[in-house]
C-alpha cells in the first residue's frame, strides 16, 4: 500500500463520517422544537459542510475549493448572525427571553447538591447563585460612568 492510497482511504473515511454526522444534524434540526436549537443545528451543519469542502479540496488537490469553503464560512456566519438577531427580541424582552432559556438549561442539569456530594466542582454548574452570590439571570454590569463622560466629550 502506498502513501497516496492510504491518504485516499483516510479522506474517504472522513467524508463518510462527516456525511453521517450531517444526516444526524439534519434529522436533529427537524425534530427540535426551539428556535435557538435549530439555529445551533444550522450552524453545526454549515461547519461540517465547510470541513467536508476542505477535505475534498485536499483529496482532489484543488486549491480553489478552500476559497469556496472560506466564502461559505462567511455566508454561514452572516446567516446565523441574522437568524439570531431576528429571533432574539431586543431590549427588555431579551432579558426575559434569555432568563427563560437559562431556566430550560437548568432543568437538564443535575441539582447543585448532587454535584457537591459527588465531589465535582460546583462553580462549573448552572445554578441560581454563582460563587460570588450573584444571580445568573441578572449579571452585574460594568461601571459605565467613564463611558458616559467620553460620550459627552465627543459631542
């Protein structure tokens, strides 16, 4: 077996694995109920397609396919950004939306008491209070007084 045939086998196996993962993510994107989960599925799908294009570029020894992958990555980034901006409400509604989303995440995790009893670090879990005692749904903001002064100077 030559080195080139070994590389061909490697490329084909990676493309097959990525194809299976893409099919799984397509099914997952159809099954999920939440908008955020679907946006994440679309983002993961585009990442796997970019990887497939890069592997094809190396396998076929065609350098222009890397350019295609980079352009696809930029288009994918803008698409996910626009989907996120249109589906996450602005202003005060955003805080309520994100608080509800954090609540859904909390339901999927074990309670903090179980984490402490297992000897795991409780700071890495999503809980009502962090290590500093601050609430997750209302993070502490920065002191913006300096920024306000600079804005007044610019005017």
